[in-house]
């Protein structure tokens, strides 16, 4: 079979077949009387072997060894190819993500593109100061890729940078709630907690909805963050988690303040006082927890809290009794 027919049937150009020959990869079995290359069935099978190995990413030199050197085993080479392919996929994925973020920012000029690229690089800097400056100045000179801000906020461990990123998200003017909601589904509790902190900085109703979902999170820190944020928004669904926080001594002062905010409504104040009294009366509640729950009653107005504190003034636990008696006098003097 002559070279033109081989090229047509194999899909490998005549030029590439000659290149293979020049490298010693392929040698036509014969020549015609006029000097034209003539390929046998075995030659054609070798062409397909070469192309198959090329499809795996082997270089032409490696292909020659694989086909001609019996001692050239594939194990190490294939392992290297796997690692190289993974690295290439990672690099290409990062490039794709960067391009998508630039496209999402909608730059109208190449100058704007360069500004977005600069922002992305600054957000990924190893310097916390650089990341913080990028967050604080985001949106001033170029559109902000909201996906980049969200990813940075969900992975940031420096508290100052994290605060700047939350501020940037709150003023971005973009609907970032859906992206932050994806963070709430992360298997990492730390990421879910950061997502809650970011949602707490947003005043939109959809952010409040996502915070309500976070009240059922398996991690107590995530639940606590959500409850504190919802408490300041007047969400009574946060009450059970806030009371648990007080009993457990986890950010109990913040939780008590959130309950006080909720208690501005008379009916809610009575409900809160009743729940605190119920927890105080539970025999499984430790002494230290009863002390904190008693102190929390100080921020709850209304007759139920008044009566509870009066009764607790005679409590068997002296620390609880002293605290309750002091609160009774304080409420009387302020009333």
C-alpha cells in the first residue's frame, strides 16, 4: 500500500508518516520499482500502535522505546503520565475558573480585564495585608467577581481579612446568597461557620432563610453563629439554640443579649422566661448552667421572670440564690 492510501485509511498525514520514518519509528517494508514507499499490513498495525500510545500522552521517543525495547515496562511511565495529567487538569481547571470569573465580572475593556486579574491575584496572595487591601478596595476600579469574593471569604482564616471580605460581600450589590448557601453544604464545619458569618452580614430576606436552615446544622458552632444572627433579627426560631448556648457556657453572654433583644416583644418575653425556668428546673441541668440561666433572666422583662427570680432567691444552690436576690433588688430599683 502506498503512502497516500495509508494516510487516507489511517488518518495520519503523509507528512507525519515521513516524520515517523525520519525518527526511526516507522520503516516501510518495501519500495516499489520507482522508489515509492510501500507499507505492509504489519507497518499499518505499527502506525495504529504509535497513534494509540500518542493518545496516552507519550512522547515519540517514549513510543519508540515502548515498541522496540522489551525491557521498557509501562508501570513507572504510566504512573508519571497519570501525575502529569492530574497536574495539567488542575492547572486547566484553575485557568477555566479564572476565565469564568473574569467573564462574570463583565469587563468592558482590556484594562478592566487586567484590573480584575490583579484583584484575583491579590485575593490569592500569601500576604494577609495584601488580601485585606484587595477586599477593602474591591469594586472601586473594576467589577468584582462575586464567586472569587465568596470563595475567599469561605477559606480565609485571618480574622481581619475575613471581616474585610464580609464587608465587601455586603456592599457588592450582587446576589451572593446562593453561593454562600453552597458553603453551608460543605463537609467542613469551619467552612459552614464562615458561610453563616457572611450570611449574617447580609440584610436580605433570602440570607435570613439560609440562616434558619443553619439552625439545624450538626456542628454547635455553626448553629450558635446562626442563632446569634437570627436573634438580632427578631427570629424566635433561634430561642432553643440560644438557651442551649447559655446552659453550655458557649458565648453565653452574646446569647443572653440576643434573648434580651427578642424579649422586646411582650409575648416573646413571657415565652422566654418560661423556657428559662423550665431549664432551671430540670434536674439534669448542672449548677454552673443554672447560674448562667439565672443571670439570663435579668434581661427578660415581665411577670414570669419576676416571679421566677423571687422563687430562685430561696434556691438551695447558694450561688443561684445570691444572684437571683441581687437581680430582684436591681429590677425593683430600676422599676
